[in-house]
C-alpha cells in the first residue's frame, strides 16, 4: 500500500470509529489537519522545521527516568509561567473598570513589542508578488509598509487571489493561559486603535478558531478606513460590530465576538489595488464604553430549520 493510500485509509478509519462530532475525528481528516498546520506555522518551511523538532522531543516517561523533570521546570516552565503572569497582571488584579477606562494590549512605543509581530504576504504563500515589512518608525510607533501586486504567479494553491499583506501578533501557544489572558476582555466593549494611514482600506482581524482549531481560518473583522495625510486618527471599533468571516469571506451564520476565544490579532491590507502602502500604528487598546453595555450583537443571526420544504 502506498503512503498516500495508507493515509487515506487511516483518516477513513478514524471517521468510522467516531459516532459523534468531535475534534479528534475532524483532525484526522487530512484537509483540515494540513491547513491547520499551515496556518499555525505560517509557511511550509516553518511547519517542516517544527516537525523535525517534535521528532527530537523526549517522552514524559523518558524525562522522568533521566532525571530531567526538575531542570525542565526550573529552566523552561517556571520562566514561561512568570512571563504569562506578568501579562495578565494589569487586567486580572484590578478590581473594577469604569466608563472610558482603557488598557494597552499592544503599545508600539516599545520596540520589543514590535518584534512580537510578523508579516505574511501572498509571496510567502507562493501565489503572488506582494512584499511588506514592519519596523519602528523612529518616534514611538510601528510602521507597516510594502507594495501590493495583484498578479497571480501560481494557480495551484489554496488561495485564488493575490494582492494581500498581513501583520499578525504572536499566537498564544496552547490553552493553559489563553482563558486567563482573554477573560478580562469581557470588561471592555471596544478596540481602540491610534493610526495614521495613506487613504487605503485596511481590516482589523480578531482570530477566533475555536477550542479545537477545526475552524482555523475563522475570524471576526472590521474595516479600517484611513484618511491619508499627515494627521493621526483614532478608530473606535465596538465588539458588537465585528462580523464573522472565513478567510475574508463573510459567512451566512453570524455569531458575536467572544473575547474568550481570541488567539491572535492581525491587520491586513487586501483592497486589491496595485501600488505601495504605508500604515503607522501607535497602539492598540481596549476601551470600556458603558453606553454599549447592552449592545450585544449588531447583526441578524438566524438559522434555517433542519427540515423545510422551502427551496434553498
């Protein structure tokens, strides 16, 4: 049996064993698993390097037998735990939030914060020629700039369009600390972004893949309109107005944004207009506006009945 046939047989066997809809069976399907890995590790080269490192890892029983558990806790786990505790301290240890309170989640006056962001374009996906970079502006902000090209150089990819560039924050690895980092977001009602653009249309994306990562490409988004020119502007985006989409395509069944499930923020330029672009961002914050305390969801949300005689 060939390798590809063996993989199809294994995925089919996993589906037959599962009688309920659960994430274990879904991850056995090659399509979902492959795309989940590609999205998580950004490029095929990163995924290959990660797989090679995973093969070199030792099992938990081998770590205990060789007496490595203590050093691992001291050198790896405890420093990571302290880093995570520093991140949640500004939100979790504050008793209450009042009207017009705001908290920085990404302050680009710190160059170390800029290093946590990465860039991906259609050139990285081997489908187009767009280029982009992020760098400090020199006066306390982040500069996201590059050149957009809508020319398609490869039609044998998942994407059927070129002409996009995305800057993305670091992704939370695992779910041990993610609920603690995100649960305090429910005390706020808006994203607040201080920016200066070039007149292009951008998009703020809050990635919400779900707890099992099967919906790896789902996100909640809102359009960012920039005026251009030398003046700064502040974008105030309500959580209730974020619309759900899949790889930029608005889905039929809309659900409200759940901060608990947000694993990553990104900003994309995807207006499919050839030419250079430049966006300068000072900070991304969370704002509490009590006028929106009862504004749950701004869009209609409905589902068709499971059995109907109406034409779909």
